[in-house]
C-alpha cells in the first residue's frame, strides 16, 4: 500500500486506543483512505468492548450497542448470535497466526534474500541518499518498502483483488489486537507506520516500537523549546514546522553538537554517537514505489500459493464472519513481520537498528 501513513497516498490509520477487558489492553487498527471512516468510534468503549466480547466472551453487550455495530457493518447476525466482522485477535489467536506466518516466512525467505542481494548491488551504483549508511536504511528499505508501506496496496490489488469491505461509514478494514502487557512493542510485534506532516516535511516512523518519544508524536512546543526556539510567537503548526526544519539543519550541519545530540537521544534518533534521522531527497518515495513494484510479482505469486492454507486457518480460528480478504490482509501483517524478524536474525537488518526508523521527505 502505498496505503499507509505517508507517501504513497493510502493511509493506515493505526489508532492506539487501550481497551479494558479482563484487565488486558487492546489497540484498535484501521486500514482506510480518504473519507472512508466508521461513523462510530469503534476503537472506543462501548463498541470496542462489545466487539471483543462477541469474539472472546465477557459481559454481554447492550442490545443498543449490538444494534449500532450491525448498522455500522462491523458485526453480523450468525444463527442465533452476533459476530464481529472486524479482525479481533487475542494473545492466543496471535500465537496461532504467528506460527502460520513463521512457517510461510521461512519458505519465502530465500526469495526475499536473493532479491535483497540484487537490490544491494543496484543501490551501490545508484544510492537512495548519498552518504547514508546501509545500516541506517536497512529496516526502511527491506521491510517497509519491499513488504509494507510501499507494497501493501499492490498486495491488496493483485493478491486479494477486491475492494475493502463496504460498511456504513465507507470502505475500510478494522481490527482490535491484544497487547502483551510485558512488552512496549506493538501488538504481536508487528512493524507498522505512523506519520505526521509540516508545511515543509512529511515525517514517517516505521517500527515495532512507535511509542513515545518520537518525532511523530512529540509536542511542537516541547521540540521547539529543546532546540532553543522562541515558543511564544507562533501557533502549534508553524512552531512544529520551524522545529523540524531546525532539527534537520542541526542533523546536517552540527551533527556532533551536544545540545542536538541530547534532543536526538530523547527522540530515539541517536545511535553509536551519531544521528540516525533519515533525511531523504525529493523523489525518494516515488523511487521506493518503483522498488516495491519490481519485487511484487514474486511476492504475490507466493501469497497466492498460500490461499488454501489461509482458508483452513481462517475457519480453524473461527473467523467465518470475516471476508477472506479481511482475514488475509491482517494475516499479511503477521507474515511481513515474521520476514522482518528473519532478516534481523540473519543480520540483513542490524539488530540494534530494528525497532524503529524515522525518516523525512521534503514536501
């Protein structure tokens, strides 16, 4: 997809909403674009709690809440009961999905490794960004570009071959994923994107640990103050734009300055004594889309070979109320995350750089 939060244009809205159910925390996720949004705040109580309870048990939802879910198109009547049509996965579901995705990733890994070897040779001749070490780019290139943000809309079109489900609020995929309370990682260790824009920059954060602190979430005033800017004369949007521009300037021109280093550390942008902020040139996103497209035929061919197995998995996990496309697009997140873990284990993506990459494109 050029679907998620940055460039290309389709957005994955990943709303981190803790949901209390049996003392566990959940997060809601949505794959959407444009005006396609739920009319209900389905990532919040009481509707989130109700969908989780319908899938995994708990206090019976009120009839009015069930009626809301059915009207929105995120639940359907099945026999004498009601089932969510969003992808709801607790930790036990996640273990089953991980096992299946791990096996598929192991089978596909040689193809991916061979493609990366060829890609490395091409990038050595024609770099994405002059002077940026491969270790800084590896997570972004070999996971986000080849498998996720710049790839997944093509996966939807060429593998699933269907539009997103039509619900009352438009066409979108939705999910609620249970978090492991013992880790700060994204649910099930799934890598994903968060984004933010200023007047001059498009900011992206890709990783399995996208929590605070981060350039995608820091408050404008806090960032500006830490960079020594006047915070009294500008509004929040203008202040954030000025702060990001100042950060980029420091990254380029005074990368060893102690005050810049302190800011970079707080934002998770400092490693081994240097800044790891990826300031990419104009046109890089379009080039990423081209790199993803070259790899897509091999990826889609493999995904099609998994169709029968995924049909069996969907039924064995009790997701009959979901469309096959909805189940498969969420399984794909487990699959590309399993591939990313394999690349980290093999040293293709450096272990100490695997949690998060922060990148910027000029607007």
